[in-house]
């Protein structure tokens, strides 16, 4: 039998500590060159992530040696695993490892905590050498080739994901750090698959300017407007937000917070029943681009509201989606009242409003330049709102949407050709003469059954080549 004894690194550390304390009596360790000690320490750190904290407690000499040796601080263990670092310790590791790069190892059983663990370190992303994720999802890759910097880390994509459904999901690769668009290297995204949105109480202020939240659809997970809004409160620099949801019907948790997003310029809400809840709860004084798509539903939405404008539409126009029409219109009313945003582009794709809401919105969006609506039940009464408004003596008092330059009507089956021709002809005749800088320059009318070839011919006589073929 061999007399050689072996020790694991955790078992070795106490012996090293005891050996050092007795060095003046039984050991010449005090005269070992620092280079040799550092090599020994490096071996310890490679096998026990918190070894630097233990080693530096042995003596003042070891403390000075450990604190001034960046190699010993290059591995950061984060998460719920044994020996994982706290946020304060992680910051210490980043400081002591300068100017070297670090290896980040994160172990979490709950995906909600991935972003809270890594977000304090994202401002130092240019010093990450590698990233390893274990727990619900395993991932490991080297970051050196990405040329990541804090300034380039502009996008955050959160995918609501049920890990219990992994066996039926597509085998698409899930990578945490990627270019925000294929083939470019000037901006990057953090991509996270989470069962719940992270709580803002666990997050520092995030510096992402573009955020996407995607719900999981029928086989995935949904969230609540409250949690979406609370998460957005952690993104004070946000410039664009895209919610890709799923039109699931259910009660909404109230009350909802009012979230101030002073830099938000672009907002896109798609496939969600939360349009009213979200628009009513956002303060966006710089919003210029608003995209609402696939929000029409033919079932009654939950909730009772008694805001001004909640009464029935006096026009009593036809609608295939009366409940979502009302929700969209009332949400827009609240957004406009609170923020008075300078919206320049409004696109409504399979998204509709009541006639009274179109009137309310058209009266207040004085900066709107581009309006595109698809598959709307809007009536001739809405089209009539684009006429110049005249007083009894025939003089024009004002013009709704006074800066409108581009108008696109697609698949609007309730519109009549005469209403379109009359409204746009009178409008361009007046604007061409009085304010040519704000007259229509691009008009597209496609797949509207009430708009006949003869109507197109009549309208082209006043619009000319401004009317698309």
C-alpha cells in the first residue's frame, strides 16, 4: 500500500492556513519567492472559487500578495450554487482582477434570477473572457471574439418560456449574447428565456435602449401588464419597446403603476389584450412611432371602466371587434391626455377603434405625418374626418391631422369609394393652395372593395402621381 496521502482543495486550504501560522517555528515558507506562492494559490483558486477570501486571511503578507495578484480573481461564481458570490463580492472580484479579463460562471435554478445576477456586471462586459450558464439551461461560450463593450450592449430580449415544455419546443439554439441583427457587430443583445419577468427590486437601473418581451403563446407562458410596467420602470434609458403577446383572455391585476419613460420614441404592441392597460399607464412625452398590430378580438374583455369616453359610440358604426375597438381607443385617449406625445407615425394593423375615438385622436395628433391602417371596419364617417372643417360661411376653420403627408388604407372593406374620393380631393385642393409643405404626397389604397377603378381614376385627377398604382 502506498503511503502517499492526497487531499482535495477544500481540505487542503485549512492545512495551508495552519502551516502558514506555524511558519516561524517549523517552516521556511516565509522565504519562498512570491512567484511560487502565487502558483500555489492559482491552483487553489482554480478548484475553489472563494479561495482568495480564505488565503488573504492567513497573514498580512498573504493578504497583500492575494490582493495584488489579478490572476487569483479571474473566476466569478454567481447564482445559487455552493460558494457563489454575492453582488458585492462580484464587484470586488471585478476590481481586483483588473486589468485582466474574467470568466463568469452562473448557476441558477430559477431563470427569473439570471438578469439580476449578471446586470450589475454588464457595465464591465468588455472584461468578460467567457460566460458559462448552468441550471435550467446549459450554455458556455467565449466572448472575446464578439468585441462586446457596454456601449454596444443595446438590446434586451426576454422570452416567456415554460421549461417544462422543452421536450416539445423546436430545437433552436438559445444564446445569451448575440448581435442584435445578423451580420453586424455595432450592437448586441442579451437574450433570456424566463418563466417570469424579473422584479425591478432585484435590478440596478438597466442601460438597454431597446427592449422586447415575447410571450410564449398557447404552449408557453403569459404575464400581466403590472409586471410588464414594473419591469419597464427599471429601464430609464429605454427608446423602443416591443411587446409580442398572445390574445389570452383573463382578468388583469389592478392597480397598475404609471411608468414614466422620458426617452421612449418607438412603441409596438402586438397580439395582446393589454393595449388599454399599457397605453393608459405609460407617460411617454417623446413618443413618435406607435405601432399597434393584431389586437382585434371578437370576445368581450374583462374589466369594468368608467372613464370619460367609455359610453357607447354615438355613431353606432359596424364593428367585428367592438370590445377591442373600445379598449384601443380608450388606451390612446389616456396616453394622449397624459403625455401629449408628438406622434409622427401611427400604424394600425388588424387594430381598430370606434368612430368617436378616431375623432378624438385625429383632433389631437397635430404632428402625425404617416397614417397606415389595415383590415379596419372604419366607416365613411371616419373618412369624412379628413375633410377640412368649415364654418357656416364656408371658410375653413381648421384641419384634422394638419401635417398628414402619407396615408395608406389597406383592406378596409367598409369604406365607400365616394367617401374616399370626396375627402381626399377636398383636402389636397385646400392644402396644396394654403400649406403645400403639409399636403398629402403619398396615398395608397389597396384591397378596399368599395374603392372601384373609376374611383381611382377620379382621385388620380387631383392627386396625380401621388396616388400609388
